[in-house]
C-alpha cells in the first residue's frame, strides 16, 4: 500500500520562512493588515515552540526593512536574517544555513509577500529540494488579488500544502496536553478578536 505524503508537521522538523514583509509595501498589498497580523501570530508561536525563523529582506536599499511590528516579535536567539536580490528566499546563504544549522528540518512554513513572485519562487525551490512546503494562505498576499489567487493554484499544483496559520499551530501542538498549549492560548484569542474586528 502506497502511503500518501500528508506533510505532517513536527516542531523538531519544522522551520518558519518569513518572506519580505517590508515597509514600502504596507500601503500597496491587498489585505496587508491580515498578512502582518498572521506573521506576528506565527513568529510568536515559533518562539514559544522553539522553532527557528528564517527571515529575508529583498533589496533592502530600495524597499527598506521588514515591518518593525513583526521584527520585534521574532526571537533573536532562534532566527537568521538575510538580505537578498534573488526573488526566491532559497539563496546560497539560506541553503548553507539550513544544511549546517538545521539539517534534520524537512518542513517549511512559508508566509510573506508577494505571493506570485518571491513566495511562489521560494515555494518551487523548496518543493524541488524535497521540503514539505506549507503555505499559510492567510499570511501571503500580492498587490493584486488575482495574482495571489493564481499563484496559490500554481503552488498547490506543484505539491505545496495550502493551509492556515491557526491550523499550522494546532497541528504542531498535536493536542491540548502539549506543555506549551496554555502559553499559546492568548495568541489564538488575540488573533480571533483581531479577525472579528476586520469583518
């Protein structure tokens, strides 16, 4: 019997990729407030669950740094920051970092912008290199909604797992007996209140 790859998430085998959520894009990206809120939720969850974060800033001279609200929530002791000009996050420097620091981690949770450019090309590179790619659909966007929609279809067709940030975190927990479950509850409540306020 052939077992289908479900890409099940395990905290000890997972790394989070934070892609280019930079200041210059703040007024331009469709549903940017949701992307920012989702990114903050995920990087705070990563800190609690001891999951490393790889963050990139694309052409920082032109586009500026990642939003300070997000950067402030990233664990400085368990993250690596890279400047890049390549659209994909999978630069030589990022690959070397993963191979040397986290060779056992074969699942990537990806979120950021823009879905049809840097996120899509990162997804394809990760899938080609046999990573289980989990895309947090509430944490990715583009300037135009149709670009985002088409990119999501391409990533799904290439073998990426399309999911949501809350689903990701609960899968990492496995059940309510996880020792970090109660510590994560305030994040879930804050996220749901924020989403309700945007309706």
